[in-house]
């Protein structure tokens, strides 16, 4: 099996949960970066360094412009019962895609990931799909929940910071915090301490850079950007139903992107 366009990756049993979610989103017209999906059998072949698979991967990736992001999409990942968040590798600003795919495959067999599978009762062999996408050179990025994960109130909760979202995912900063009504009206906002930004390194991979002092406690999102994220939440409702969403997003200038969407594990509408 060769890589397929992300919009054709709707079968979660072949391409994994993350790819299937993004396929639905892209087909619904949501702002998903251009990309490819690799089925688990193909990922296994790349990890074994099979020449036919490596050649096919290089040929398909050559059609994607600019720097790339390589993300895990294991079978069962980003599902309603288990998210696998933080268990599998994500690599940004990738130069060697085959090496990155192999690293993602290897992460699924780590002691931590295998332990997580046991805790959530994931059965069967480890099967790792992979998503390869154009990397969004984010000015601002973060996460959004369409139901408050603490109070379960029917509202939007947004965390945001400068640069790529890894600064928040890796806990490097205290992000800005926003609460909005589902229609986008601001309920609360609180500036964080964003001393670090993760940005693309011109030589490959990413680097942590110091944030300018005047931006450390400056709110990262404008009113217009908050309205855009509220609109993205509404669009996810239309595409996936009104179950609570856990959304990773990014802004490149004034343009926003959906990087990942999963149902909030263990929370029902």
C-alpha cells in the first residue's frame, strides 16, 4: 500500500484515528494543512527499510511543499475511550521523512506506550499509521476544548502561546487562558507567562527561543482570532456532531488551521 491523500484516509483501521479524524475534517472543508496518510502496513515496511516503501514515501512527500510535520496515527489513537495523548512521537520541521516515520513507529513500542495500552485495555498487536503534513509555521498555537474539562460547562476553553504548540504540550510555559460562550462571547481571559517559544530551526527540527520581554505577559490572541476559533468549534460540531472536542490549532498570520481533533476522552455530550 502506498501513501494516500489525507482526505482519503477515512478508514481508522488502516490509517489510524488521527488520520481518520483529519480526513473527515478536510472533507468537511475545515482548514486542515495539506498532507498524506500512511497505513500501518506501509509504516511497518518503512520501519523495515524496504526499498519499495522508501521510494514510494519519497515520491509522494516530494509533492508536499515546504517543511513537514510527521505525526503518529496508531490504530485506536484519538478515540472516545483512549486518546494516547503524549504516548507517541510527533516530529516537526522534518528533513528525513523515512527516519521520522521510523521514530514514530518505534515510539509505539516504547515501555511507556505499551504500558498505556495495557492500562486502557487496548487489545491486539501494535499497529501504527502516520500522518505527514505541511508544517504550519505558527505565530500562535494552542488547544481548545468545546466543553470545560474541569467544570463540564458548555463553553469553550482555550489555551494559547507564541510559536509552535509544543511549548504548551510539553509544559514549557504557562499559557494564556480564555473562556468563551459557544457563540464566541468572551467570559474570562488571563495572561500566562510565556517565556519560551518553540520555533522552526532553519537547519531542521525545532528550537526553544526566548520570548521578547514585552510579550511574555501579553495576551496572544486578538478578539478576531478568538472569533475565528469559536467558528472552528462550530464547524467541528457540524462535521463530527456535538460531542465535546479536543482541538489543536495554529495561526500563521491571520490564517487559522486545525492540526488535530479528537473527542474528549471519558466526557459525553
